[in-house]
C-alpha cells in the first residue's frame, strides 16, 4: 500500500492561494519572482500554508476578516483588491463586502471606507467584464 506524503507548507499554501485568489494571487507571486523570489515563497508558506490552513475559521470567514482589516488599514489597495476577489471566490457576496467596508467607516473613518469601496467597485466591474467576455 502506498503511503501519501503530507503536504509541505508551500504545497498547502499554493493550493489555498489558488482556491481563494486564483489568478490574482498567482499574479502577485509572479510579480515578485524577478526581485524577491524568496519573499514570494514566504507568501505561499506563511499566510496561506500556515495561517489560512488553520482550523477554527472557514476560508470565507478568513476573507471577511482580511477584507475588513485591509479596508481599515487604507494603505494596501492592491492587496485589498486581491482579497475582495478572493472573498467573492469563497462565497462572500458583493453586498456583504460593501457592508464590511461601511462597517469599517465606524472604526477607520470615512476616507478609509470610501477608498475601500472604490477598490470594490473596480473589482466588481472587472469581474463583470470577465463574465461578459466569456
């Protein structure tokens, strides 16, 4: 009987990154290959291979938390866009994403919420164009 070898952190991270972020996540990783390939590997291993793989929260719940945090930070619009896409990929609705961002206005301020909503609008529009083009 063949025994399967357990997934490595990197393998587990790649699998979860693909499930959550698909092409957008892999584009981020590919964009680092020429300048910081070791950092690209860390992005597979730590956030996705270790943290996202933990029990206790579903991928949907983790993406809700990530969208909320990035919206409140208001300093990472590209990463917020990737995670809005990821949230949609794991079952968070557009209305829920909008509500998350509105909720963040209470804690992070209206400018942060406005910037987050602008990112969401861009992601929604790009997703609609992709669906129309199929």
